[in-house]
C-alpha cells in the first residue's frame, strides 16, 4: 500500500527551538536500535512538527515535561481535520515512541499513557484484475535498455511481492557471488528487509528470463560496475526507491492501470492464499514476524476468495 497521503498539503514547521536537544537524542536512540533511515526520519519529523507547530510559543512552556495529554489530543484533532486518519495515526505512533523513550530517559510522566491512536477505517487495497500484470509487462515489450529494465522490475515485483525498498536495495556483481544478491540459476534473490534483516525469495521462470534479458543489457551500461542492480537510462547511475516508484506508476498510466509497488505485494499475498499456499510460508516469503500482517494483506480480496471457495465446497451439497 502506498504511504498515506494527507488530504491537503501544508508546509510543515520543523523548528523545535529549545525542544530540539531531546529530539536529537531520540534520533540517536532510534539509530542505535538499528531503525531504518526512513523510519528515523519519519519519527523525528513527527516530533519536530508537533513541537514547532503546537508547543513552541505557548505561555509557560519551557520544556518537554510541561507537555500534557491535552496537547496531544488537540494536535490529533487538528491533524484529523487536515489529513487522513491513517496519516494522523502514523503521527500519533511516532509521538508515542518519543514520549515512551523520554519518560524512561528522563524519569518523567508519559502524557500519552492511556491514549489510543485515531481509528483508521479498513480500506483494503484492490488487487490487480486478471491480466493486469501481463498488460504491464507487455507495456515494456522491446529490446531497449529501458524496456528490458522496466519489464524485469515488474516481473520481479509480480513474482515476489517484495517491498519497494527491498527491490531498490538488490545488489549485483557478476564476478563475485558473495557481493551479488541475484542467483538466476537457482531463481533466487536475497533481499535486505526491515531492521537490517535478510531473506531469500524465489522468482518464477518468467521473472528469471526477464531479469536475464535486463542483465545482458545492463552489461553494456557505462555504469555496469556499480553494485546496485537497477541503473538509469542514458548511462545514468543507480535508481533510488523514488525513481523505481515513478517507473512503475508511469508504466501503469501507459496501459490504464493503477499500478504502484505496494499493490504488487497485496496481489502476491492474495494470489498465494487464493491458490492454497500455506500462511506460514507466506509469512516467511514476505518477511513478516506477526500473523497480524496476514489479516491485513489477505483482506484485499478475501471476499472474492470466499465466493470461489463456496462452489468448490458446496458443489455436492444436498
């Protein structure tokens, strides 16, 4: 699923002033725990925004110990008026982690103790319609570097459902298997997931062929020596996660499909469960540690699976 987008974008105030030292220490704490750089940035920005936009300038406020439960509640009310519930909930959880750390670090009260995050209505992400992945792949048909690269990206996303950051982080070194995450012969890719964990995922024969075609084109690229698998067109350097996101959405618009990287993850999970795949195996392939993720990702097409199961189970019913 794409990151929740605010309903109306407004410039964020991030100058926390005298409240910044604790935020900087919180950033160090998150980094020391091995949190992903994106997670650290998201949490720190959320706290800076709350401090700058809501706490600074209030009469009598000189430190974090004066922030109260009412401040957090007022901030959530404002966020819910301006942004989506999912976005407000993410901000809540970031503040919750900060105040939990601050309470333990400074031995002060936690103003968020007992507060609940904003309710986020269930909105399952629609999976691709039958034939959509094939249409996306056909949109990349051709022998140019860009066509073969984009076709390989879509094929790997379809075959694995890996995260955008995981696809962007794949390394490739044809001369040293220890420095390469791609094993075409065994149809396996090592991906680097959240919390600096690694796992190995399998790809289909079609994905292996698409990736093989891209690697032949990549070998002639001016920056083929770079360790990142995905390179830019016109001999540009490696693609960032943002660049890959733009590739996928552009290909989707080209054939009239709402395509973005996380939709492949929902589609892969739905397809696996729909075909009778074991839930434990799906957790391993997707890099999940909590069964809660099965419910979240399986919800995208649970109703359709149930209706198909009806005919199979009730066909011979009296």
